[in-house]
């Protein structure tokens, strides 16, 4: 089936439906519910303790975000991931991130350097608490996003930053697939440290090479170790 971009999420406010939507979203992104898995109301009712109406509202919202497929006469399923989408998202991320880190290295001032260093420091502190489970830590996810955002924040283009943020979100499930199925831990802390050092040393060529390798390593791991979950097309 055609690939679907994840669109901006709809907010419900502080309601039961909002809570169930959030919990389902996190389960899908973290691959607690695997790509293509059927979402049966009886199972979901028992798992989340929610009514049929609330679950339908939540699943409809997640369908609008591209995380759930509504299948005619067949109910809902977790939106699949595909080899084509993995390649397209990865290539687009490389194009954007490489360009933006080059611009940021050229334009970034002392405040930019401080932001890069401080966001990595926070990320490291969170990782040190529980290195084995860092990816599943909500604080780590925020800190990880903030570090990568800081690296490119001095690029001077709000439009390109918005495109980059959308691609970063679309890659989230692939990051979890990589982490969950690769046989050995990946030294992401070392990768982040090397990228930071190249950036604040103003070595644009090295920083661009490292960020591309960093992004493509996730895609390579998914293709190699979780390829059975990728739909064709």
C-alpha cells in the first residue's frame, strides 16, 4: 500500500480519549504494538481499560497522524513500515541534516556552541542512569531530540528546520526497530560525542560525514535485523 506521512497530531485536551491516544501512540512508536499488527477492540479494552467509543476516537486520531490504518470492513491495524519509506526518510534526513549542520557551523555563535554542549551533557546524564533502557526513557527522547535540534539550530532557515523536524518524527519508529532488534548495543553516546566535537571545532566536513553515518546506521540496522517487519513498496 502507499506510504503515509505522519501528519501533525490532533490534541483533544485533558480527557480520557487524550490519555488513551497518548498511550497508544507511545506503544506504536516504541513498537510495543508492531507495524501491521491488528488492533482488536476486545484486546485493547482489556489492555487499556477504555470503552469502545473512547478507543475508536483514539484510533481515529492516530489514523489521521498516519500511525494507524483504518481498513474497510476489517477494523484498525498499526500502520505498516516499508523498505521504500525507510530509504526515502533516511535519504531526505541525510540531505537536510548535512546541509543544516554545515550552515550552523558557518553561522553559529557562542550561544550555539553552548546549546550543543549543554544538550549533549544532559543527554549523557540521562544515559548514565540506565544505559540499557535509555531509549525507553521519556526524558531521553526529549533530550535526544533537543541535542540534534541544537546542532542545526543556527542554520538560519525556519522552513528547513520544520521539514527536518517532521522527518525526525517519521524516523522515530525506525529508531525503536533498530534498538529492539539489533543483536548488540550501539555506541550512540560515542557517536553523539564525536558529532558534537566536530561541530564545535568547526570541522564541517567531518561533522557532515559523522551525521550521515549516524542517520544511515539506524536504517542499516532496521534493514538487516528487522527487515521481516518491512512491507514491500
